[in-house]
C-alpha cells in the first residue's frame, strides 16, 4: 500500500464519499431493521420482529404491494430494456445529425424530476373534461362521462407503467447506443461471408455478443430504475397510500412507514428486502450476460 500510496490518494475522494453516502447508510438501514425506531426515542432492539410482521401480518404488503411491485417490474423492466435496445438500434442507423437529435429526444425525459414529470402526465390523465385523454374520448363518443384515471384502482398502476417506460430511456439507453456505434463494421462483412443473410441474424450473432458489457450495464440500470420509479404513483395520485393501494409498490410503502408513520425500523426492514431483490435480479443479469468464454 505504501508503494502505491499516490494511487490511493487519487481514489480517496471517491472512496470517502462512497463510504459516507453508500456503505454507512446501508449498514445503518440493516441495523435499524432489527429495531423499533420512531425517529424520536432511541432505537429499541426487536430482533426479527419487523421481518416476521412484514411477511406474516402486513396484509397490505402481501395483498397489494408485492403483486403491484411484481407486475410493475415485469412490464417496466423487460419492456423498457427491449424498447431501449430497439430505439438505440434504429437511431444508430441514422446519419450523425439526426442521430444526435433523436438520442437527445429519447434521453431528455429521464432527466425530468418526478414531480415535474407527474405534472405533465396529470394534465394528460386529468379526471375532468380538460384532460387530454378524457377530452379525446368524449369528443369521439367512446365514453359519456370523464374517467377519473388517477384515482381509479383499475387504471392507476397501468398509467404508472406507461409513464415509467416513457421515462426509462436514461443512461442505460445511451450505453446501448454507444455499444452499437462501436461494433466493428468489418464483423458484419465477415458475417455475410460466413452466411449471415439478414439484419436479424446480424443483431443476434454479431451485435448482441459484441455489446454484452453495455447490455449488462443497461440491465442493471433498468433494475434500479424499475424498483425506484414506483413513487410516481404517489406523485400522480397526490396521496400516500395511493387510492385503495392500487399503485402502492415497495418504494411508496417504505415512504409511507418511514416519512408518514415514522416507523423507521419497519421501513428499514422493507428497504433491506428491496435491496436484496435488487441484488438477486442483478446477479441474474450478470449470469445471463457475462462473458462465459473468458473464464
């Protein structure tokens, strides 16, 4: 360590910030998950009680939060990942000027803050005649009275999925686009000599294998975005819990117990479960996309 002390000096700012803002909060959350903590009194040790309550007595978590989270993740994660790849592939075929404009247009929604994004979509799904969707449906006779989309349990989760997919073209999308643009064009010529005769075969046999690192990075970012984007339901409906728990997912459940009920020990236990889910899903992506030939 003394021999390479200058190198450690260079990475010290990152490591210090990483320890302060990532490692310490994660360890604190794990520790608090075994306690009762109301943010005022000193934490009281309760052992596994929070986890037992979560998986055996929290009816809202078992009947609403878990199913909503799985449905939300099943659509937003895979659909957003595949859509990001397809959009990146189509944009990669464009000339440089058009490519930059389209890439910027796809990436900008991911930069919008959740509140700003929800305001835009609230106008779209407003529950009166001024809402764009209701106005269109009423004008053409599809409905006879406005639908209160953001307060209706049949619509809220589906709207959350649409909004989250729309805003999912973030850094993972840019990584895919960069990976596509950096694939050696000579490989496609060599593939044609070896018998590859269609664009679909080019994508499957050349493009995807050559950009596995970018796909892996985009997959991990998609997991993180999916499991963190659920709070859009609270921002759209304006309440936490969401109406009839229709849009309640793990993030909003954590906010409910942590910042509304101030049961921070229980909220920490939910956070740890969410962290484990993220880790397991990330390992699945690593297993599917890692370079097994290089081992």
